[in-house]
């Protein structure tokens, strides 16, 4: 993977900087998540939800403990738990506790950016899930309006040039969060979802 450029260019928006700095990590995660789960069958979709829950739980805990209120996205794990329960599954074991750098605004911002930005992709996935599952699969997580509203508010902040030091902290945190999700996807066999008990 190419070296990450932590420092934003003068007058470069933080959103532009983060997207460029994490493009390779983002693409790698997309491929790994699709390979590990996907949503072509009901069992695939259950595995996808379980991976999302396992990865997000420690991140949400970190944000709740360290992030200011305006950088703390709406929790997604309760919605994932609801969807998993509707599929007849118990909650998966959470991923190991994620150790992020110092709990400053940059770190919280980078973490929130990854989690909230995924809401855009979730809308696209929701359309595929509705088609493949004939509208019968639960989509509380994929269709969450609260996270989309949070993302729209966050955009106003990240479409401005980054404050000194903020881009560096946000980039480090975003890279760490992508790496965390990637590790969960690659270790997906350790996530207990009992998908074999689900009809295809």
C-alpha cells in the first residue's frame, strides 16, 4: 500500500484530503468485505450484518468515551442487533478493543468520518438487498436515516480546510479504522453467526 499523506495541502478541504489519503485502504476493505460476506443469499447477508456489528461495537465504545457530542455518530449496533434478531441470530462476539491514538478532535473526526461515510454505501447496498431478498430481509441498519443526517452535518465541517494538526490526526484514525474493519473481515470465520442454519 502506498504511503499515506497525513498533511493536507493549503486550502485543501479535509474531505478531499481524507478521501485521497485513504483511497487504497478503502478499496482494499471493499474487496475484503465483499469476499468475506456479501449479500447474495440470506446467509451471506446475515454474515455481513454480523461482521458490521463485530467491527463497529468497539469503535462506538471508543467514541462514546472520548468523542465530543458533535463527533459521535448515532450508534449502529442496536440496529444491527435488531436485524440479526429478525434473522434469528444471536449477537456475534465483538472484535478486540481498538486502540486509537490520543483522544483529540482529529482522532474522533477521522473515526466518525469512516463510520458516517459508510452510510452512503449502505443506501446502495439496501437497494440490492431489497431486490435479492424480495423485500423480506430486515434493513434497519442499511436504511438508518439518523446516520445519514449525521453525515450531512459532518460534511459541512470536513468540506472546509483542516485546522493545523487536525488532518494528521484524522488521517491516522481513518487508516486505523479501515485496518480494523479489514482485520475483522479477514478473520470472519471466527465470527459466530451460524449461517449454515439459515435457508439460502
